[in-house]
């Protein structure tokens, strides 16, 4: 029996993506889709889906449509995020709305959503409703999380609890949904389906808090983007929200000053905010929360049945992502 590594699964997913009939007319619709999908990321969600399936069944090719469908949907969310955030670059290349225009980016993103649903439905009729229900829930909750994130921009009183709920919706649910769909297609028990979903929620939260941490304390060569972007954008992160909650009056006034000023040198703002985080030991608090969430997730994975070799592969894959520069 062949054992699939996460690396080999990633290659199978890429090969399936390349075979999709996307080099078609109208070019103005499909060229941006191909462009967005060529900005290759970690393929985290489709690999999680396939590994979840392989816990129970062996014919992994049968779930490649769903794996690629969830990857296309994830990339759609990035495409529309770039439009809403007015982001000019992603993974070192111009974003779709910069390379083309906003109208094209919106329409191509809409088409990606349709493609994702078509791929999700490409399974045995026995599973179609469960798969589409799980995917639809995750897809809608991503949108709910994005709206909460936008609402936070106008608020100075966001709590840590509100932030964690926002990233649960915006980030974790699609990871959890991928694991759930793989388990459904693998005929896992209802208990295992729920445990894998909960595992995905916990690691999704840990991943996002890791990004928050690395934006301030990471090595830009490893992290893949300049440090301090969230600070410059006044983005509500675990670090900023925790600092606002734990600061004394003088520190809080300095935080508000930096959040409200528009005349500053970026490196000066990054240095000043990082200094406040250091005074409050925010980085350590963030790492402790990451470790706690990750441990809770692994506990849930331990309780799942299925083939032990794929439980190990699933844990190793997630662990590799968690260890980058931490």
C-alpha cells in the first residue's frame, strides 16, 4: 500500500489544477483566474482535505475535485481581499485588480466561487448534500469573518474574545471545513468528523496568531514579507488588542497617538509600537496562546480513529507549518 506524503499530495493537487479547462474564452475572465492560481501558496487546505480522507480510505484521486475546489475558493477570498484592502502586491507579484482592474477582479472572483461549488459537487451522490452543506457553511462564515474584520477598523474597543471569534470565522472555518469534507468522503464516524473539524478550528486560530506574531517579531527572509505591515495598517491583531487591554494610562495614550497620527516614518512607528509590546511582554503572551491552541488541537487529533500513519503525516504537516521561524 502506497503512503502519500503531504509533499506528494501537493504535487497531485497541482497536477489536477493544471488540467482544469481554464485556458478558454473569454480570456478576460479566465486569464485572471489562472494568474491568481499560479501564485502558488502552501496548498494547506487541499492537503488537509486529502490527509483527512486518507485516514479512512485509500483512493485519494476520488477527492481531488473537492481538494482543488477548496483551494480555488480560498484563492477567491484572497483575490477579493486584495480588492477590499487595496493591496498592490501578493507573493511578490501585482494583485489581479492591479494587473487588470477592479471590475475584472470581482467578476473573475465570482467565477472562481462557481467553479469551487461545481468541483465540490463532483462526488458520489451519497455525499453531495453533506459535502455542499459543509462547504457552504465554511464559505459563508469566511464572509461573516471578513465583515467583522472590516467592522473592527472603526473601533478602538475590540476585545481579544471578539478578535478570536473573527479569526475563527475568517480563517479557521475553511481549514476545519477541509478536514470535515475529507472525513465525510472517507465515511468517518460522526464523532471523528466533529473531532477533525474542531482540530481544524484550533490550528486555524494558532496559525493566525502565529502570523500576528511574525508580523512583528519574525525574520522577513523566512516570513516572506516585510515586518511591521500590520502596525503600519493599524490592523487589529492579538498583539495590538492585548496591548490596549494591558497598558497603563501613559502607554495607552501612546498607542492611541500612533493609531491616529498620519504624519510619521514607518520604521519609527514600528519601532515605537514594538517597544510598547516588549514592555508589556505581549510577544510572550501571544506565543503562550499559540502553544495552548496548538496543544488543544493535537489532543483532538489524538482522539480520532483512522490509520496511524496518516495521523502522523497530518500532525507532521501541521507541525512543519507551525515551526516556521518560531
